[in-house]
């Protein structure tokens, strides 16, 4: 299976085209050429391919985010993805576990998470956060359905954005996050979603949300991914992108067979993910909470 195709299927998630949550302005994806393409294929998984590219061209700028005005090189993306992958595994996840992202597509954290899941062998599902802007009741129904269908072991959400407090919506769906305190050192548990172990938000504090972990506390920059994987190998055939059908009002109705690393790369379904692997610079538009 080739690393990228000339006719990339641009499957854009719903949240990427909604007003207020705009996806990145990404150029047409082109195949990686020559030696780098061969090396990337030999590494198989997209996360491993990114590591190879970061070693070969560490200072190549590949993406700038209007949100928080961040610019990342290949080395930056790989470093952050590696630290998040190790952190998720060291926090109790294992290859094959499911992660539910409730992040908008213009956040750097979303694309770092994509590569982190590839590196760690995790399956990443995405839930449209813009539903909450239109209808908070529907958003809570959507989150409940997504957690139930995917059996997600980790939920990663922004703290607030687009005049919506997402952590409060999560508390309404998962009341245990209101009474649980991670600082007590006990494992999180909720009988509603017994598989859920890590509710995570992109904010900076525990004060108002002690039952959720700030994303920065998950980061583990040891780069010892091999040790965290405990012998599990990830390659191009490993599942990466979860498939979730949703109704017209954004409520998940069923899940399908996850797409593999190879299928995600071939399809170009994650535009920024693909442009980074092709060493193409992109400007990701979209605003939100800016600290």
C-alpha cells in the first residue's frame, strides 16, 4: 500500500466546516518522494514515519495555528506526540484502547493527539464539539452516545470555547467528575461508563474540575515509548481512526470498523495530519480560548 496517493479523498469532519470552528487551510496533499517515502513505509505506522521525518528534517516548519499563534516544526510535532503517547500509556491506557476526542479541528492538541494515538496504538474517535454551540441538550446526548458506543477509555475535551463551558457539559453527563478528585491518587470510576478511566481537558487548573485531568499533566517527555508499549508493536495495519456514524442533529448512532494507519494516510481524511507527513506547511485558521 503506497504511503500517499495523488488523488486524496478529502473527508472533512463536520466540526471542521462549521462556523466558529474552522479547519486548517491545507494545500493539496502530495506523495512523499524518494528516500523519505521508503523510510516512512518501512516504519509502517504514521507516528513512526513522523519520527523518521523529524530526524531527517527537524527544523522544517510544517504548521502554524492561528489559535494561540503556535508554529511547529517536524521536531515539535513529534516531540509533543511522543510525550503524549507515553503519558497516555503510563496513565493506564494500552494499545488497542479507545480515545474519544471532543476537540475542535483547529486546536494543535487535536493533531498532536492523532500522531500520539498512532504511536501508542490507540483508536481515536472524534465527536463534533460544535453541536454544543447550537444545542447543549443535543451535545450531552451526543457525548453520552459516543461514550457508550465507543467504550472510550479516555475522553479529551477543551475546557471552554465558543461561549460553551465543555467541562460543565461533561459534568452533566458524567456526574462523578464533580465529586471525584484525582489529587487523591485513586483511579477514576463511573458506573455509567465503566470503561472510562481518563477524563481530560485542555485547561490549566484542577480547582474547578478536580474530576478531570489537565492535559499538561498527562504529558510524559521521557521518549521511552518502547518501554511503555511493553512489547506491543504498531504498524500500518494497526487500527487508528474510529468510524462513528451520526444523525442529522449530531447524535452518534453506531460505530464501524476502525481505519488502519495505512488507510488513514491513504485517504487523507485528516488534512493536517497528511500535510505534516508530506512536510507541507499549512496555516490552520480558527480562534478560541487564548491564554
